[in-house]
């Protein structure tokens, strides 16, 4: 509570009248645009800890400010530790921007540091903007120091690093692993150790770049010494006088009028995904002639327009979210936006002559495009950009349809494609979740078709969809001893929530058939689904609720899958079912939310938001979301927002930074008007920047 009062004194005013200064995110996203470039601050103050990868491994940036060549302060990171921090007045996390507001202890200078992410998922860079003004009616001389440590370009400190600079109108400080071996490393917490990290300044008049031992560069700055010449002892290991890239921005005389300057951190993967022997490049490369200089030029020349786009998109999204679910809901959804998009990679395939899109599971496994991880994230995409969800499912459909170099001979949908960033998994090596994944695919495809009003992309895949629908029908109404997505709970045979998903999945198949005029077959499948639903309502029923397993009386579980009935406007289960369940969940409320089921106190952030959304009672829905907010705001575990925790004490039980948080957008999807492509307002980036579009499938 103490924090809350402290922050009330300084309410941060933005155009949308933000009150987010009250919110304490468990970790703050700074530079988050891919699974490997995912930089977070895991403390209240930006100076309380060094920034880290989502996994916790070090990815340090350092920021210092010097005033009148006499007093130096830290604003980012813990080093040098003898230098005092600026006072942090607040931090605000918007969907595509994080803003920190600082002042000197004597209130002479204000510094606002923001990290802005272009809203298009094709752009692998973040703008770091520094807005400075004086608060004491005087003029002060101000210099800003910004350092990127060596670790951004490697996976492990034992790797050799090299560096380089280009001085032109734009200054580019590059760092990279010396041994470039694309796809030489794969895994969950591992990071790409190929490609190039670029720190970029567009203003050579005010900015000087340096490359060398980070400790020396920092010391030279704080001691007002002449900065050392660029270090030439390369390549060398990252822990051998750890090399850094540094810019010093000389703002000269600052007055009460804000002076703004910016840097860009950009990562060029060169190769982003190995999809069954097909080496795929980041998609921007096909639009920009395979030339990173063009991307860098674009990031600079479109700075104003990208920043305006980010501001507009933030405002639109925050307004819609606030109108839908209030301030706390808006803050939660804002916090997770880059967590979701940062798990994606869009590539270009020369072999298939089309863009491809992938999602990394993150922290529970390094799996690529796990179908039961895409599924919980789906409300975000169905609301904001159904094309992205469609494009994400196509590599899975293609694999299941024998379009890759591995034959897929299972009669159900795949679980995933491989371990990031290499797709190579054999059907037998899958973590088999037959009903789970088959139904997930059909449910999401139906959601996409309804929202896009397009069906042409389904054309090659009728065969596999039919196989999956047949599989569901043959296993329903009782899935037997199958694994479902909540596998951390252990096996749960005859699982009612899984059966529910299978039944809705059959209904989804009927929708797909119907959408292409196959009306008779649609009716047959819909009737079949209804028959299974009727069985379910009898067999799953307990006294006051529906069971965890058909065969276990006196049990209960969150039937979160039922939300897809609302998403698809299906009518297989009468509204009494949701009502009965909702009323029952209300009796299970703990301090930090509702447990997943009768087995323990553990819960899932994403699924809980789904049961909140099928409550007919606004008050109950608000209460459940306020518990999720409480968890985010109070959990003692300072890691990127977790979806797996103890509903009784708010402690994280595992999982962090996962894109499944897209599930929180369920409320917006069901209760807010559909909006077209907020991502890329006002026009697609390719159009806006005069590129020939290749990455947006039409
Ligand atoms: C954050 O910094 C402020 C001063 O800027 C300080 O009062 C506060 O204790 C710091 N918070 C933590 C958690 O260290
Ligand atoms: C840099 O200085 C030159 C010469 O004074 C000026 O023409 C140019 O506009 C300046 N560039 C920037 C980005 O401020
Ligand atoms: C990349 O683009 C820049 C800027 O147009 C150009 O100078 C350079 O020659 C290009 N590089 C290649 C390899 O085409
Ligand atoms: C893919 O190939 C396997 C093995 O040849 C076969 O069993 C399966 O039916 C094929 N799948 C499709 C969708 O054609
Ligand atoms: C799929 O093919 C593999 C490799 O040929 C084989 O071992 C496996 O038994 C097949 N699975 C099915 C379900 O046919
Ligand atoms: C198919 O679509 C039509 C027109 O929207 C609708 O009337 C009919 O109920 C649908 N059939 C099924 C089985 O969903
Ligand atoms: C579903 O399975 C049952 C039992 O095997 C079968 O009688 C029925 O025809 C199947 N329905 C469809 C639509 O294939
Ligand atoms: C959850 O927290 C409660 C209360 O602190 C504790 O009794 C219980 O063992 C915890 N459960 C799990 C799964 O951590």
C-alpha cells in the first residue's frame, strides 16, 4: 500500500489520462521483439537491477546522465555502483511503449526515457528516446551515455565477439559473435548466437560512438575524461574485458523546452528459422533486397511516422480496453502485448515462395508453434489481426499435409514443429495430445474464417481437417486416457473439459464446411456434435456443477474451453451450463483467483480470464480480473508475467513471458467492437514505407 500512496503524489499525465503509475508490473518489457531479443527490467526502479533476457540471463544495458560536467547519475542499470541513481518518478507500460520518468534529487532536470516498439511484427528494432528539460528555470549542460553490453549478440559468455562501426550520416555500432553458425544452437532459454546487433544513431552532430571495454568507457564518462579510442583487440571472449557499444549524446545547453533525441537497437538475424531443411530469412529481407542498410535507413527516416503510429495504436488500444474492462484490465492487457508479439517471428521462404510465421512456446519448452500454446493466445489475434493467426497455423497445416520433407502419418493434429529455431520433429517424437490439438486447430480455423470472411486458404487442407474431425468423432464423447494441455497436472483420463473441447471442435468443423457451401455435411457434423454435447451434459454433471472427469463425483474444474462456444456463436450447450459453472466457481475464489480444478490451488492466468468472460455477471467478471491484476501487481516473483501460479498465495509455480497471455484479450474479443488491424494503423507498413508487400499474406 505504501507504494500506492507514493505514486499518487505524481500522477503521470498522458493524452489518454493514464493512471498506470499505480501499477507495479512484475517485470517491465523494454526491448522485446523476438524470443531471443527480449530485454526486461525485473525491479521497481530501472537502476535497481541490470536488464535481463526473459529467462533471467544477463542482457545488460547501461544509462548515465551527466549534468554541467560535474554531477553524474545512473538511470539504467546498476553500474557504476558508486554513481547515484536518478529519482524514478514512475514507469508506465503501454502496449507498444514503456516510459520511465526521472528527475534529479534536487529537481533540476527531468529525463523521460522511453522504449518504443513499431507495431508491425516485421520490424526487428526498438527506439530508445531521451526527452530532457530543466525544471529549475535555469540552463544546464547535459550529456547522456547509453551502453549496450556484449551479451546482446551471443548466447554464452565463452563465445568470441567481434565488432565494427560505420560512420556516415548514420552511425552504426555493430557487435556479433565471431563464429557465425546459423542454427548452430537451439533450445528454450538459449539465444541466437548468429546475426548482428546494431546500435544506431541518426545524428552525428550530437552523438559520438565508442566500442571497447564497457567498464573503461563508463569510468571515462563519469570521470569526465577523454573517451578511449575504439578497442581493436578482437575477437575476444565476452568475459574478457567485456566489450560494449556506447553512444554519448551531447545535448549541450538544455532549457525548460524539452530536447528529444533517440537511438535504435536493431537485431539482424540473417536467418530466422530452419523449417524442415528450408533456410528461411527474416521477412523484411525479401522486401528490402536482402540489405540491412535499407532497414536501418528506413528505421531512421520513418522515426517520426513510426512513433506517431505507436502513439495512435497505444491510445486506441488503451481506450478500447479501458472502455471494455476498466483501468486494471487495460493495464494487464498493455503489459502483455509485447510479451505476445515478442514470441513471434515472420520469415520468408524461397522454397514455398511465401511468408511463414512462427510462435515460440517460451519457458515451458522451446517448442516451435505449439498448437496448445497458440490456442490460448488466439483471442488476441482474433480480435486484432486474424490474418496473423491464420499465417501462424499454415506451417502446422503444411507439416500435417506432407508438404515438408517429413511425412506426417498421424490421424490427429501435431503438437508442435520442433525446437526453436529448427523444425524437424518426426510424428513419433511429438508430445501426443490428439484430441487437444485436433480440436484446437479446427476451433481456431473456424474463428479465423468467421472473422476474415475468407476461406481460400483452407483449400489445400480439407483432407487433413476431415481426418481430424473424424478422429474427434471416433474418440468422443469420452477421450479416454489422453493428455490435455494442462499436462503439468499429470494425466486426467475421461477429462470433461477436454471432451468439451473435442465437441466444440466438431462444431467448428461444421462451421468450416458450411462456410464453403458444404451445407449438408455441415448439418451432419453439427448434429453429431450436438449428440456428443447431450451425452456430456448428462455424464459430466455433478450435483451443483460439472465434473473434472466423467468418472469422478465431487470434483470440479474450470471449463475454460466453453468460451469458444461464444467466440464461434455455437449453440451446442445451453447457456445454463455456463451459468451453473460460473456460480460454482464463485464459491472457489481465493486471494489471487480461482484454482484450475479441485486437485490443488494452482491456477492459470489465461484460462481464468476465459472463465471470467463466460460469466454473465459483470461483477463476477470484474472480480476475477481484479484477482489477476492483484497477482501481477503483488506477486513477490519478479519475472516476466507468469501464467502459472498458486491462487492462494500469489507465488509463481513456473512459466514466464509466455505468449499464452493473448488469452487475456478474450474480454475485448467478446465485449468490444471488432477492429481491423490496429497493428498497422493507418496503413500496412509496406505501403506506408513504399515497400513492395511480400510479408502480409492477403
Ligand atoms: C526506487 O527509487 C526510489 C528513489 O528514486 C526509492 O525511494 C525507492 O526505495 C526505490 N525502490 C526500490 C524498490 O528500491
Ligand atoms: C548537423 O549539422 C549540420 C551543419 O550545422 C546541419 O546542416 C544539419 O542539419 C545537422 N543535422 C542534424 C540531424 O541536426
Ligand atoms: C545496400 O543498400 C545501400 C543503401 O542503398 C547501398 O549503398 C549498398 O550498396 C547496398 N548493399 C548491397 C550489398 O547491395
Ligand atoms: C502423409 O504421408 C503419410 C505416409 O506416407 C500417410 O500415411 C498420410 O496419409 C499422408 N497424409 C496426407 C494428409 O496425405
Ligand atoms: C508413422 O511412420 C513411422 C516411421 O515410418 C512408423 O514408425 C510409425 O509406426 C507410423 N505411425 C503410424 C501411426 O502409422
Ligand atoms: C450454415 O449457414 C447457414 C447460413 O448462415 C445457417 O442458416 C445454417 O444454420 C448453417 N448450418 C450449420 C450446420 O451450421
Ligand atoms: C461418428 O461416429 C459414430 C460412431 O462411430 C458414427 O456412427 C457416426 O457416423 C460418425 N459421425 C460422422 C459425422 O462421421
Ligand atoms: C499454495 O499456497 C498454499 C498457501 O500458502 C499452500 O498451502 C499450498 O501448498 C500451495 N500449493 C502449491 C501447489 O504450491
